[in-house]
């Protein structure tokens, strides 16, 4: 289990690339949910988007560290 990785000579925590990948997955999922108009089914759209990002980031983090 790597705790830190080297990117172009700089040591970065492993969660930083996971964060970047989760942002890409989140943007794709957000585009799909807005295209299918799922915002009308949730109580608070901004809270739903935040929870969606937290779920994506947690799943990718657990995939690496779990």
C-alpha cells in the first residue's frame, strides 16, 4: 500500500491523484444526472452533488487502500 508516490521528482500523497480521477468521474456522473433531469427528484441539488462526489472519492480511495 503506497502512502506517497513520486510524480516528476515531487513526492505527493496517494490521495491527490485519486482526487483528480474522482473529479473526472464526478463531472461525468454530474453531466449524466443533469442530462436525465434527476435534479428534480432530489431535495437539495447542491447537497446531492456534494454527496455524489464524496461517494465517488470514497469508493476510489477504498479501492486503493482497502
